[in-house]
């Protein structure tokens, strides 16, 4: 029997866009996206599409076309589970902040709660699909929980990790490099895999749909993210060498990227990678390797995180060093707070850590980000627990435009590569700044020569500082 009813538990950055695209491409399937967060569901249902909880180019149009037809956002978890033939689990799996595996292992409590809920509610056979990134062999735990009810309902667990990147999610979903589906290699397992293949085949060419066993699929997701993050840490480590040798990291990246074996993508040196996946997934890989007694493997991967932390700290220290060794009592403007452009997601953004170090050293931070609220910035800082909420409020302000944000600042630092930053009237910003006017380009997006002509002293990641 073809799938006619899908439920997705979790209406976040993965669940929301993915299910919207499935609904659009499969008009014959009813897609219910459920979440326990009522505010989030209300935002998904907002008639003003600018208020969707996830900012993602192209998403409003997809939601507009499918919502209310075959795409529904609701808090009614139980009914949607009951109705569905196929249930996606797309809840968050953050790094554990307590107990065994603290700081490394993925916290699976939300996934477990979902599995228990499905087991409690289901009265007929279901296919359960892991969409969240999970440690290898989680499907086994989910299967055990599902099977523990003993009410005769049969569950087939599939792994279907999502490879979309935020900011380009809709394009990534429309034109995926590949879709990965892992399932049990039994007759029922293969049938379940085929049902999910049939859904994606509505718009993804069959040769791009890759089927594997469950464990390969779960591990592949972790490994894909680890390899991508590894490239960024590799080029960021080289950026430190470039700054001391007058080599230029962009020239080096271009030169090595022209080797087709290396390829030119993901070689952009930066203030350090952020986002909800890279750090979490590598920490997870580190934890799994250690648990398997593979200490050398574990140490190898943990180095990617160390270089990333080093890059963020190095950038903050460079600001302090350039400002004559102290930022105490000085206003520093950060342009960008989200972890990359074209998203309002701030999880693990380098901005949080850079701001924290500068505040610790007495700076007053003023941030402008086109999509992130001051409330979110303060909540990100509070999460680090470095000082009281009151002290964070005193140290960080945000402005609604870049020009007021730079007024009487000692320095401007580009943290996120938002396109609009390139277009600013940098002469106006120059006049706003206390002299010598300094720009720290953590993304290498600005025209350094033009800024130097205006009179700025420019520090760019991976390029030697030009002394006047
Ligand atoms: C990533 C993976 O790309 C995606 O496949 C997976 O499903 C989820 O994790 P995402 O975190 O949304 O996606 O964004 P991505 O484009 O990978 O960027 C992650 C971080 O790396 C950002 O902070 C980005 O600015 C940084 N980055 C990326 C660099 O610093 N340099 C680069 O060359 C590329
Ligand atoms: P991701 O980036 O992986 O999509 P998010 O944190 O953006 O992660 O989204 C996960 C969503 O899952 C959140 O909106 C959260 O409220 C929801 N969620 C977590 N646990 C449950 C649960 N047991 N039932 C329903 N929704 C849940």
C-alpha cells in the first residue's frame, strides 16, 4: 500500500523545510508536522509568511503553496501519530550537558520520548524514520523501545539523515546531491525502504537515491559532517600560517582547490565554523570512537574542534592586540551574529564565543545582524554561563542598522558573511569610528584595497597585516 499519510515529529530547521518540500512534491500525501512547542507551531501557521520560525530563502513560497492543502502544522501529536503510516523523527539531539558523556555524546532524551510516544499511541504497523542525526546504532534502541509494548504492532525503523545546509535548504532539498536511506536487509525492511524511495523518487532521480544498511546510513551522516568540518579546520589552520608568512589564504585555497582530487568547495577560511551539526557530530564521533576503545581515532577527530576553538579565540585576541593590547571600556561593533548568512539560526555561532571573550576583557559590544533579535543574542550569551544575565545585558547591545551600530566604535568585526555588509557605505562607517579606524574581516568578504584607500586599517583572516 502506498504511503498516504506522514507525520513528522519536530518542526525545527530540519523538520519544517523538509516536510514542506515533501508535501509540495507529493500532493497525494497528507503531511502533518507536529511539535510540542505551541509558539513554534503558531509561527508556522502565521498568515504573514515573514513570521515563519525558520528564516530560509525560498521557504515562504513552498509553505504558501502546500500549507492548508496537504501540509499541516499542529501540536496534536497523538492524533497525527495515530493517522500516519510513516513517522519521521526530526527532534533536536544536542550534545549532552550532564552525566555520562557530558560535553561529547548526543543527548537522545527527545528521541527516546518520541519513540515511547509512538509505541504508546500506535495501533497499526508503522514505518519510523530517523531524520535527526544520531549516533550509530540508535535505530536499534528505537526499535527496542517500539517493540516493547507487546501490542502486536510492527515497526520498521529506517535511517534517512538530512544533508540540507541552512541558508540553502530549499535548493538542497529540491536538488539533493543524494538521498540516503538505511534499513534492515530483511523482506519487511526492504519493503519499507522502497516506500521511502518512492516518495523521494517523485522529484529526485533514482540514481541519486542511495540505499544501505541502517548502520552505514547513521554513520555516513556523522562522517559527512566530520569531513566537511575537517576541511574548514584544515584551511583555518593554514590561515594562521599565512598571516605570519605573507602567503594569502584565498590564493592558497584557490591553488589547492584547482586540483580536482581536492576540489574547491568548503575551503573558505573564516572565524570558525558554527551551526547545530558540525561540532555536535564530531564530538559524537569522538565519543563513539573512545567508547569503542579507538583512542587514536578519537584524538584525531577531536583536533578538528580544537582548531575551530583556536580560530575563534585567535580572532578575538587579534582584535585585542590591534587595539593596543586592551579593549577595556571600548565599544566594538560586530556585524553578524548568525552562524552563516541567510539564516536566523545562531547555534554554536562564532559570534557568541568572540563576544564572550571580548566582554570578559571589558569591551562593550554592539551587534547588528539582519535577522537575529537582541533577545536571541543575550540568550546565547547567557547559555555560556560566563557571567550574570544582568552583566551580559550591560555589555551587549544591538542596533537596527549598521551605521548607528558603528557610531563611536573602536573597531568593526565581520563575523557573518551577509551579502549586505559588502554594499555598505564604508566611508560613512569610517567617519563613525574612533581613529585609527580598524576593520577585522573574519570572512574575507570586503574589498581590502578599497577600505585601505578610505583610511581603514584592515585585518583579514589568513592575510598578513599591511603596515602603513
Ligand atoms: C552542515 C552540512 O553542510 C549539512 O550537509 C548538514 O546537513 C548540516 O550541517 P550547516 O551547518 O547548515 O550544514 O551549514 P554549512 O554551510 O555546512 O556551514 C557550517 C559552518 O561552516 C558555518 O559556520 C559556515 O560559515 C562555515 N563554513 C562553511 C566555513 O567557515 N567555510 C566554508 O568554506 C564553508
Ligand atoms: P533541528 O535543527 O534538528 O531541526 P530544532 O531544535 O530546530 O532542531 O527542532 C527540533 C524541534 O523538535 C523543536 O521545535 C522541539 O520543540 C521539537 N521537539 C523536541 N522534542 C519533541 C517531542 N517529544 N515531541 C514533539 N516535538 C518535539
